[in-house]
């Protein structure tokens, strides 16, 4: 489900590392992978086709019915490198550190496919 007017920022795996560069990473990863991203993209693509409230309601239901299986592909690809590039939600768990992670070191932590 999209956040709409409350969607102020989204962070990638490295984005979390940069945001929390004053923290030592305990664990990080992907919560919702590329399957979920594709399902959301498909839904919002359909919703962008019209401004009619009634048609949008129909399209939202149609999109959910047609795309719900996509999220299950995430179970198979969640830890693959390309999953980090196309994730729809990631997490970072860390503890405060006296050391600041330099950007050069942060970039070496990239886990994606590119």
C-alpha cells in the first residue's frame, strides 16, 4: 500500500547506510523485494490512466487480483543481488557508534547486481 501524501522519503540499502553512518550495522536487508515493487508499479500505472473515482476503484481491485502472485516471487529472489536494486522496502538495525562510516567504505558495501 502506498503512503500517498505521507511518502516523504524512501531509502535503499546504501541509503540507509548513509543515513545511519554514525551507527554500527547489526543487520540490514530487504523486506519487500522486486515482486512487490512490480505489483505496486503495475497498480499505480493502471490508476494513472484515469481520474474517475469509480474506474480507479475498479482498477485498484483488478490490479490487486492480477498482481498478488508477484509478491510470492520475493521468497525466491529476496537475497539475490538484483533484489537490492529493485527492492520496495529495506531495513537497517544498528547501534550508535563513535565512528562515522566514510562514503568510500559505504560504497564498498553495495550488494546489488550493477
